């Protein structure tokens, strides 16, 4: 049987979501690329002392990657740092890890997500200019969460409840499988004006309830296992 051709991808815009040691001198990379989605690849020799890859394959830094391989595990051919984004620090760094964990948990591999990639790029750029205390992170997180839900097929109609327009002054509940619903017993309740603000992207007016909405939406998708970074953020807020 003839060997499968080694597909070659050149100079693809990407971010490294996660990496860990592989064998003696290499690293495994979980990469989010613009045109090929999540890709797993091996960076041979990246752990050797003096390897230039170690200073290029950094989290939250845009890179251009080239790779080859026909199987699920690709081989990194080259990497070029693009720069332009300051390193994240403080609470924005933890929020960046939260975004990465969402992508790692919810995105299948090898499925293009160019719109989501652009949204991730903008979220990282926005986080990079925020102060270490994290003032202003909430709107960045809510915007990315909404786009992520839309792009993976779980978007919500924030303007309607069972086909009727949301009304300010009324209260509603939310169900991940049904969307906005009339108030239901044992469900969190949301103000109509908050939902309308959320629909317009006014996340400051919907700060507390907007966070609860997103937590409900993603809990249904993530199942029993809670996100490590979310729990860490909760613990820090308690402190």
C-alpha cells in the first residue's frame, strides 16, 4: 500500500494554547491556528538547551507556524514570532489561561475556526493592555464567550423569550438547551433590561448577571468537570 503524502502547511497564523515535554528533547504543542483550527504537533528539539524555539513558542504570542504530516500528530517545521502583543501579567494572564482552557475543552481538532481565531486574537490583545489588577477584564471575557458559543453552534437569542421580545421590567430565566425562558422555579432569574444590555454588548451594565449567564451556558457544555482556571479566579476573588 502506498504511503500517505505528507501534507505541508506553510506560514500559518497561530497561537500555542498548551505545551508539555515529549520524549527527551521535544515538546508537544496544542496549537490554535487561523485556517486549520486546533492542531497537535511535535516540536522536535525544542527542549534542547539553546533551542531558538523555546523563545518563540510562548503562550499568548502570535506566531507563524509551518508543519507537515498526514496523521493526527503533525511535525513542526518552522516557527516565527510575530510580536506586537505585550506579555500578559497578573489577573489578565489568568483570564488568558481561562480562554485557553475553554478552547482546549470545547474545540475539536482539525476544524477551521477563522472567526473564532480572530476573536481570540482580539481578546488576547485587549487583555495585554489591561493593568495587573484586572480592571476591565469582564467585558473582554463576555465578548469572547458569546462568540465562542455562536461559533460552536450553541449561540443564544438574547432578544427573545419563546418567540416574544424581551421586555425591560420583566424577569426571565435561562436554560442552556432552550435559551431565554419565562421565570422557572429553582432557576436563576435575570432582569429584562440586563438581557437587553447584554444583547447590545453592554457588558458593564450586565456585569454580575452576565457572568452568571455565561457560567450557566458553559456548565452545560463542560459537564461535571469544572474549569481549573475558573476555580482559581473564584478563589482569588475570595481572597
